[in-house]
C-alpha cells in the first residue's frame, strides 16, 4: 500500500513539473505551502474491542498516515477520503496525523485518542443558534471517557446523524425555523452509550449582523446626505416623525450594531423622515438617491419624495428587497421627476412604505442623494483643479497643504503641489493621506511615479495604498494595504521616483485600493524639514 501511494504521488508530481501556468511560466512547487487545517474525525466501535477509525482531512493534502502513539508501526499512507483503523488497548494515547502535500512538505497534528471501556459520564451539551446565519444550530458535547458523539438534529427526512470528536462542535442549518428534538449520543469504546435529548428552537436572524456596504469617497458638493456616518447629514432631521403610524402597530428606533448605527422601522406600514422646520433641499442637481436596506420579511420598499409645495405633492418609486442581506438601492432622481408635474427643488420629507403592510421590519443606512462628478479625486493627481478639494490629512506631527509650487523648474513646471511639513520631533511614521473617489485602474499600469522635492538626498519616501473598507487592525488601520519605499537621489530639486506596486507584499489587482499615503523621510524623526509632492500617476 505504501509503495502504491508513493508511486501515485510521484506521478502527480511529475505531471505538475511538466506543466506550466496559464501565462506560460513554470509552476513553483517550492512555493506551495505545507498542508493546512489538518485534523481527523476519530470514532470507535461500541463493542469493547478498542477498534478506532481515523477519517483524516485537510487542505492541500495528497496523502495521510497515522502514527498511532502506542508504540506500534505507523500506518501506510492513504489518499484523501480513505480511512485508517487501528485496535488499541484501553488507555489514553497521543496519535499523530501526518499530512503530505504535492511537494513533499508535511504537517503533523497531535490527536488525543481516549479508549475507555466505560460508558461516557458527565455528559454536557451546549446548543446555540448562529448569530449570523438564520436557522443554523451548533452543538458541542463533552463527556468523561468519550471519544466522539453523534447528533440527530431531528429534521424530518434527515435521519442520519452528524458525528464530531468529543469537545468539538458540529453545525446544521435547518430548512425551516421552528422547534426540533435534538438527540446527542456520546460514545466510548464501551457497548453502552450516554444520551442527551432537548427541544431547541432554530431561529430566523431578524437583524443584520454585518454593516451596510461603505459608501465611496465623494466631494462635498456631489452629495446631500440625509442619514449615515460617511458624509455630513442635513442638520436637524427627524427620522421618526411617526405620522400616526404607531396605531398600525409600527414602531421605530436606532439600531446599534457594534457601534454602527442604522434606522430601524418595525412592522413598517409607512414611516417618514422630515427635515427641520422650514427646511427643504434642492436635489434637482443630483442624479440618484441611495439607500442600503436589510430585511428578513419585507418584500418591497416604496420610497417617496415629498415637496414642501403642497400643490407639487409627492411621488413614489418601488424597489424589490432581498431577504437576509443588504440591498443597495440607487433610484434615479429622474424616476420621480418623470412622473407628471413633479419637481424636486424643495424636498422636505421622505416617506417609506413596506410590502406587506405593517408586517415586516427594515433596517436602513446610508440615505443620500448624489451626482456623478465631472471631476473626481483619482490617480493621476496633479492638484491643479479649482473644483476639487484635495483633503490631505496629516498625522504623526506632519502638516499637509496644497500650495503654489515653490520651485517651478526642472522636472516640475506645474502651479500647485502638495506640501508636507515634517516638524521637529515628528514621528518616524509621520505622513499624510488622501481618500480617492475612484480606485486604481490597473489597465493604466502597476507602477506609480511621483514627482518629489526633497531637502536632502537619501531620504526614504514610502508610498502606501490602502483599501479603506478592509478590516481594521488593533490600531484602527486597514489590514489590506501595500507599501513601497524609494530613496531620493538629489537635494533641493524635483525628481521623479518610481514605485513598482507589484514588489509590495500582498499586492493584488483584485484589491480596490482607495487611499494614498505618503511618508516623507520615512523611518527618521522629524527635523523641521519640508517636502513637496506632485504628479502622482500610473505607468506600465
């Protein structure tokens, strides 16, 4: 058996060596990681024989073997999906699961094997609903002398149990919410087993467990925000005027999802949003109204714009919703104005109507009007536009500002440049960042050139890009980013530095980098020096 599997592995290896990637390059087997997430379901027969069966699994594995931990010879290698059996004397053993990848790299995982001819005792079972997935139930069982357990989840037509190692969890997603009889059978090597039975309700998730998609960066003049944390909202807005709907059984509140707040309309008949008294907004210059909506049970949402001019009235537009996920809605303003006799120059209320009537709940975030900009903050950046606000934010005791080019000569004859003052005592990581309104277009290249004026040669300039919406680290910084360093070569003159993004660890064209960060004289404490930057652009 061992020779057969060794021959199979050699065959697969030889096949891969003779192959190439789609781009014609050879496959780098040395770069293939060792197997990951290696484990094994370990069961034992209930007949006092001590016969244990291992069902190994893992990622990137071509073959497995087991060192049983009882002094006996290790098993031969087996392929994925095959099982290994071994008979133990009563006792506690530490077996090793050895998983081999295609390039011969191995991963070893220790597995405790309890072989007891006593029935399991002190069985403890914990059953929970998943907080993020509707109708998903997780069971975890532990018992003295047990090796594994079976769970019968009690759904009609699903009679087979799901097995798990003692102390590990097993999950199941029901077709329908409701109360089910869950039976847990804890097993050792003894003939006798130990059982636990409980009635448990598999629940629907009735509120979002993740935030709505983050809105893009926009110029202040391109957006009128009603509700949300991304932009500045219209002041004095009343999000819960009620309009007598409490009598329909409706209610409302602001739902807090780990610090991310959103509007919550319960048993939505219709509810509204009203601007401050005597306040209206002119949205005739906007292209769309945007809303992010989460619901478990509302099929459609009707959104109406209401004019302050009574004769103008209101106009509705209805959109379908998708249950148990965020639905991003973008309604053209023209969908309202195309309805006879309606103008949007003095909108002072929004009305929201649910289907079915007064029977479902919605969560709403990011309500804003917006227009597609004639210009946007995007690479290439030259700081020459009078219509754009280049909102660089300095940090680490570095000040940032757009100023007149102080040295209009040589490699840079433009009028406006970015000035970074790295003050005396500034942090070694001090710099400035700018949010982009459009992410990188990789068809324009994966190299970025930056025109730099430095007061000294040999200053390290760190160019960084982030995906601002990626998960944050312990310091609140995005975890998806790239960094490239290049040193200046002249002093007191403009020079073009080239940053090859593909050399940055973690670079991927799948990432939507939307923030640029510049670090002048990176790694050095500030000395009061000033640096200038301009003409940030891509090239091939």
